[in-house]
C-alpha cells in the first residue's frame, strides 16, 4: 500500500509536470490519506521538481531540501504507476509547509494529521 507522505517515482511521461524537462522518473509525494490509499486503486499526489537556490518558491509550493513540491499540480494516479519508493517526508515543519501550500491553492484551511 502507498502511504501518505511517501515519495515515489514513475516512468510515465504523461504524469510529468509540464516544463520540467524531465519526462521520465518523475517524483511524486503521496498526499491522500492512508485510509483512502488502502481502499481505492488510485492515490492523490503532488509532483516534486528539482530546485536550485535561484528558483523562486511560490505560496502554493513548498521546498523540501533540494526539491520543490508543486501544490498547484494536484493529480490522482493509479497505485501501480508509482514504481519505486524513494523516501518519506517525516519532518513536521516540511509537512506543515506542504499543507500551507495546498491551503493557498485550494482556498481551504488544512492541517496535517499527527502520526
């Protein structure tokens, strides 16, 4: 089962964010809840793109080390499209920043669940 806050890659070119110049091996952060992920064949994800020091991070995005989480490119994809688990976002501050980015994008107040 795919878990919320896990990072996976996919080789699906159709899933790649436009303008990234990286059509294969795109990384995605799973944001749908574990209960939803266990029930349905799809998960909700946010793409991650590489970010250098010079890249601006907008209010509907969040920085995680050397990547930016694109809160404005929410998508739902099949579990099987996420092929390799690359890691997990465990830092509560980074999770809060991602939730804040989603709040800006959706115009809703969102708060991360405590594990």
